[in-house]
């Protein structure tokens, strides 16, 4: 989801200025409103997991993130675009909390650092590539990166729904105890 965000967000300031005619002085206010969605998502995610389970929360959060991103691209109304963007940011934040806990649960502690290093190297390495690609697509239409990115997340979430929903059934990884040490 984060790379789709980079794909869409590379041109978000131009989208706000040129398509939605937001005055330059208010760009920070708009992005702060989006940030509120992300903050609220991070704060409520753990409670959602407690009540409905990790897999369901991850599925709906990813779907909501994609729908929010798609919503930014398909609307012509600034208020709707800001609300959709905040909803998408909410979904991403809700996803991040159980995703981080799931990684820690299923990856043995001795491998966690290496696994996270690989995930971050690939993820952060893809971010500038996604941003540049989104910028090229935005040259066609500034809304198009949001439409493509949001639709891609929705489709991939639905395709991977069984895998995502199975996150609730994942048991913590067992750490092998070396011979001769008490277990």
C-alpha cells in the first residue's frame, strides 16, 4: 500500500493546486486534515483488532485505503477529495498496526532484524521508483495516479483476501532451542 501511496502522492501538490484550486497557503492545512485521518487510524487500530480480529481488520483497512485513494482520483469536489484522502490514510494506519504485530509474531526473533531489513530495503527502494512512475502518469492527468493506485489496491486486496483474512489464525513463530540448553 505504501508504494501505491508514493505512486499517487508524487503529484499531490499539483493536484491540489491545479485541479482543486487550493491556494498555496492552504496546502499545509489540507495535508494536516489528511494526517488527522492517519492519526485516528493509528489510535483505534488496536481496539479494532481486539474486537474483530487481525485478519478482518487488515482486510478492511487495506480495502478502505484503496477506496480512499481511488476516491481522490474520481471526485471533482475538494471536500470529498480531502475526506477520501483522510479515509485512505486512516485505512493505511489501521493496516500498519496489525501488520507490524503480525510480522513480529510469525518471524522468529533471531530472524526478525534480517527480515525487516529486507522488507525495508525493498519497500523504501521501490518508493522513489513508484513516485517517478506516478509522476509520469500524472503528466497525462493529475488524478490518474490516484485512480490507478486506488483501483490496484482494491483489486489486489480482493485477490489476496483469503491470505489477508488468514492473519487471524497465525500463531507466533517458535524459536528453536539449541541442543544442550533448557527449553
